[in-house]
């Protein structure tokens, strides 16, 4: 039993825990420092098959784990000590819940006799994350006779991070002293008698998937497929499945920029990327109203699209395995509990209708106007950053897109192509917390990645830079620095000054070059678009680099409003 630690009861208990999770499929764990969690940290640190990553700040650590799990689509474990440590996981737990990311949270705790008695670093950790978990449980105090119980509880907990729907499982682990791996002579002899088949016959982590033939409603009617925000394990297969449905039904595909479809554009016969601009024209919006909508993934960001759907009130069919309602429009909706990749469709194509050709004609016209505008644009307008990324990133680049203005610029302006760029994002709760840490998690151990972010989101998570020494990979941060919250300039509140500038835009006046120097991050100030394009065409093989693009919030907001109105004409 090379992976088991017989130095004392706690080390044996924790190593059985680690080995069980390894047998179930766990390969990565993020560990935050602490005394009460020491047996868990030791067990994971010495397990040869699990990558244990130590990270100081719990909030940063939890978002880093979220990024790891988001990319791999597999559970990642999070370990922390007792007290407020686990509470710092809460924002990432919420995001994981809302976007179905599998996380296994292991919080060490004081034993029952040290609770509610003014003992240090002891809070009520029962159901700490409320309804945001798939399952919560507290494990028993370690006992030798309970090792089979531990094995079974851990195996079941791992499964519950994945099924019936991916999400968070929280296990609270009370531990008594000794917390350090001090040798207990009564435990050591057990290494000679421990059952060699103890970890055999564990339940499988993945139930077998089944494909079903399905007659998708809507053939022969005016309909659209809305490919909303989606992060999937096999983006090409996902895009192929949607392309087959589009061809089968004869429906155009309105593809959100946070869906992989725009980056596998050659697969799609009727791809629409400019729906937001198209639908800003009232006459066009009325003429293009559908009778039926098939929706895949989350709702697109576009308020214009949402308003159009509410006005049209079509029949809506949503493919999603989640048991919860995911229709914020409260329309005439049927939710089909299947992934689109599990739907078997006839390999037939429908002749494109006049309705489809109208969509394609408007797409060609508006797309051309957008692209020509950006090609000739020399001014430092921040919206060009998103458009330029779509044109010049290396093939297959993982791209993490921050909330607020970056996601909107991507939806409005991202140019379709075949660069197979993989978009990642935190659109569950839509917050700006943990953006850098999540992006580092996405990039860890994989292909060189890029983060598109604004200044406030980056400042909100500068502790993520502390991960740098443990980070294995390459992340290029494209920072749009407009010294404040650019999104608020697009909202009605921008008309009210005061208090707009101080209480909404909140400029911070920070020198990012100094921050980079503090954390040992490579820094480059981008002076023109050619420099940005050249910097992105060859990404660093290792490490973190920041490319700063400065812009003016007020000018950017006015430019967007002007151009979006112009393209709608």
C-alpha cells in the first residue's frame, strides 16, 4: 500500500481518503495552508498520482480550482482549514453551481467537543454553502473500524459532483490531534494486515451515456436555433451536432460569441453572428420573428435578442440536462433533458427557405460593415480588442473572457472563423471576482492561453498573481485599461453626475506596470493595433505576461452607441 500512510490514525484516514478519490478519477487538488487540515494536505502532497497545488489565498484558490475543472470537465478537490477559510470559497462555489462545474470541497473542522466553546478558529461550518451544493455531509471522527465507511462516502461524494448534474459537493471533516504525521506505534503494524483489495469494486464515476433518436419539433416552420453561452468538453463535436440540426431543420443558428460555434464557422451552414445589430432595426426584427426556437446553452447576453423573443413569444425547446428551470423569459418552453450531442438526427438537409435567406442576407451585410469599420479603425477604441483577438489568436487558443464589457464586445463584434479558439468565462453569477485566478486555472498544464479583461476585474483579483510560482503554463493577459467600469457608461446611470464617476465608474488610478514588477509578471504597454497583433501571434511558452491597452471610457461608450445604431439602419 504505497499510497497509504500508517504513521498515525489521521494520516491513515487521510491517505485512504486521497487514494479513494484517486481511484474514482481525481487527478488535481488545490490545497490552502492551515493547521487543522494538515493531515489532508500531507496525504495529497505525497500521493504520486494526484497533482497537489498549494495556494495561499482561499478565494483565489477556489477560482483557480474552478478554472481547472472548467477546462477538464472533471472534479477538482479544494482543501482548507477550519474557521473562515471555507467561507472564502463561497463566490467560486456559487459560480460552480450556476455553471455546473464539478468541485469537491473538503473543509477541515474542529471536533464536536471544541465547537461552541470559544475555541480558536472554530465557526459553524454545517451546510456552509447552503443550497449551492449538490450534497453536503459531515464525515465521522476518524476511527479504524470506519475506514470502509470513509471509502464508500468518498466514492459517492465524487459521483455526486458529476451526477445527476455536475456541481459542488461539500464534505466537512472534523479531526482531532495529532494533526502532524507523528508516529503512533499502535497504527504502524496495520500496514502488514491491511486488505490488498480494499479499493477494488468501487462504483464507477461515469454511468454509460445513451444516445436517443428524437424528432426535433419545428421542421417546415419559421424557426431559429439559438446557440447561447456554452463551455463543453468536446467543442468540435458540439458544433457538428448543432450544424446537423441546423441543416436538418433548415434553421439559421444565432451564435453567441461565448459559444464555440463562431470559431468552427466552416461547419455551420447558416451561421448568424450579428443578430444583435440586425434586431436593433424594428422593421427587420418584426419581419424575422420566429414561430419556434431551439435553444442550446445559456441565454445570450444580448438584451436586444431577449426583448425580440419576448415580443415574438415563439414555442421554445431547450436542450439541457439540468432539472432546474433555465428559461429567464418564462415563455412557452419545453425543456428536453438531453445534451445536443446525444441527439441522433437524420442525415438529411432541408432546402433553405426565404426566411433563412433573409437572415443570411442581413448577416452578410452587417458583418461586412462591422469588419470594414474595424479594419480601418486606428483610434484606441477598446471594442477593437475583441475583434482583433478573433482575427489573430493562434489556432486552438483557450480564451478566458472577463465579465462586464469584454463579454459584450465579444458578442457584438467577434468575427466568425475557423481558428478553433475555445472560449471560457464565469457567466453563472456574472461577477468580476476571481477572473485572473480562474483564467490561470484554465491555462494550468495546457496550451498557452489568453485572458481578456478590464482593469477593475483584474484589480479585484490581484492575489491571483501569487499563484505564479506554482503555475505551469502560459497566460497572456490582454488588459483593457479605461480606468474604471466601462459597462456603466452604457447604462442610464451614466447621465447622473454626481454620483456616477465616484460610485459607479470608480476609477482607481493604478500603475499596472508597478503591479507587474511586484509579482514578477512580464509587462508590455501596447501603443498601436499592429503591436497588439504581433504580440498575440506568438504566445509565451511559459509564464504570465500582461499587455496593457489604454482607452477612454467616455469615448468608447459613445462610439459603441453610435456604431450599433448605425449598423442597425
